[in-house]
C-alpha cells in the first residue's frame, strides 16, 4: 500500500491514514485523538460490525484535518440499496467499525483555512463521491473518476484505473467515514458540498447526493430518444426515478421489471403510465417482454445490481467465490432488446461475472454501456434548478418513511427483507439537528413496532 499511496497527494495519504484508524474498530476510533475533535464531543453513528450486522454507537466527533475540509452537522441522511451490498459483506475491504452512509445533508459548522466558497451556517448537500476538483476528470465534472481521492491498490488493479473515493463505502473506496452519523468531515468542501437555496425542503434536497444524479445519469448516459420503449430492471428508488427520467426524456413506454410486488404497485401509484412486469410470475422475461413490445425493447436500464443471482448455477458460483456478480439479469436484458438496442448498467457490479452472452452482444450490435458511478457534480445543479425548483420533478414521490438515526439498525434489517407490510422505499433519517418535516413529507415514525 505504501507504494500505491506514494503517488498521491498529502491530503490523500492523510485521508487513508484516517480511514484505517477510524475503521479498525469503534473503540479504537474513539480514542484516536489525532482525528477526534479536541472538545471531546461525542456523536451517534451507524457502524458496520460484520456481515449482516450494523449498530448505532456513540463515538468521537470528527475534526478538521486538511485546510480544504469542513465539518457538517447532519440534518438528514438515508439508506441506499447499495448500502445493502456493504451490509451483506459483498463489497471487499470492509473493516469492523466502518461508519456507513454515502448520502447526507446538513449545516456547515466549521471550515478549514483553505475553504473559500462554503461558509459556516450554509445549508448544504454532499456529493456521495469525493472529488478533488483539479485532476483531469474533475475539471470536466466527471467526479466519479477522480484520480486523487482513492488510493486503494486493489480497486486500481481490478478496474485498471483510479476511481473516486466514496463516503462510507469501505477501504476499497478510500476508507472515508460516512454520513449515517450526526457529524461528517467533508473533504474538499468547496467542491463536494452544494450550497442550497431557501426554496427547497431538506427532503427534496437530500437525494441530490446520489439517487437523483444516479438515476438521471443512467438515462442520460444510455440516452433516450423520443418514442422509444424502455425496460427498467429493479424498481427501487433508483429504478423508480430512472423510469421517471425516461418519460421526461421522451420515452413512449416504460416497463418496470421486478419481483417485489409491493414495489411494482408503489411505482405504478407514483407513475401511472408505467407498465409493470413481475418476473417471478413469468417463465421467460425476454419472451414476455417481446410479447409486450414486439421486436424487443429499444433500451434496457439495469438498476438492480449483480449481487442477486437468479439461477442455481450463479447462486453456487457467487456463494463459493467463483464470481463476484451474477450475469443473470444482464443476459435477460441482452435477449430482451432489439438489435442495435442499448443497455445501460447502473446497478452495482463490483468485479467479475461468468457466462455473459458476449456472442449475442457482438452478433446483434447491442450497445452495452457501463454508466459508471454517476458524476454527481455534472448534474446536480441542473437537476436542482431545471427540475426540482420549478416543480417539474418532486423527489418526495420516493420517500415512504421518516425515522430517527437511533433506529438505523432496525432499518437495515427491514430494508433488506423488503417486507410488503413495511413498504420501505427511500427513508429520510433524522438526527437531533433535523428540522420539522417539510411540506409533502412523511411524519416521523418508529420502526420498532
């Protein structure tokens, strides 16, 4: 690791050192005076304790480390479907005590001497990825490919390139402490914090951190031409908004494919023109889709992830480590689109898959597009100013619950089970610093019933 880190800036080395200490175990993190606020103030945070185990604990409030840092008092955070990959231990280089969470917003409490744009007292939302703002990708606002904020040699070896650090997403993504906490240290604050106007509620602003840019990038990067038929695999929050963006971009038809019936019903209630397909009730998804859309889909959007195998073969291979991701869903998509159709991959795939139907891709001219982690900085201004503030898009349509941070352990369990009686879509998680619910937002509820 020393050799890999040697090519990075002093900031990145400092960040990695902090990440290592912070996540070697929560008790160890608590006594790291080098990285704790000198006041001795504590905070609540959600930590990873091992496969399928998380816990809300009291730990040290972080302090400023670099001149470009800010400390943010969290007023809203959430759980994401991709957090379940961490929960399940499906993402490598997790360490006991890691503070999870890559989506948060709040109030700036402190700034470093080098912060010039963000001010104390600003209400901000944070990008889930960490951008340096100066490398060749960041200057193009392709923040997901930042070359200076993730020194994982494993990620570099697997992907052939550096990718950006990600908040609360393992040492594979830089070892940054996450946002499911009462305070967060925000590196490169001027770049990664978006100052919010007064005309947007916290609930509508929070999802600029990830879900809104991710779903928008899925549609924009794969590209939707007017009048096309689009299939969306996985109708969780990202898939739900990918369907919404697809209609906004001119799709004639959008078909949601999932096996969680209440999610399909929820999506249909929020987007009435959406068509739905429960893949658990059909013998062949490609055959059913070609019946619904003769000739095949024009576009297929993958918003599910490779962690969830459908066939026995892939269940065995993923279980014993012969692959990290299943190609079951991708192969369905390949057989469901028309020749020269387009497939966009936004659901998380961490490594390698077996039995991908590469022949069908080559023979029919299908465009297989890796959408990448969404470059948040490229989109969040336009999503805010062109869609949310004018009322063209309402992020509240995906918020099903509002719960306190203290109940996040229960939230992970219930979010993982996807029980229809819980009906959890996107959840706004409050802290002691949160404002009352904004207009059109759910009231505070408890999951401990």
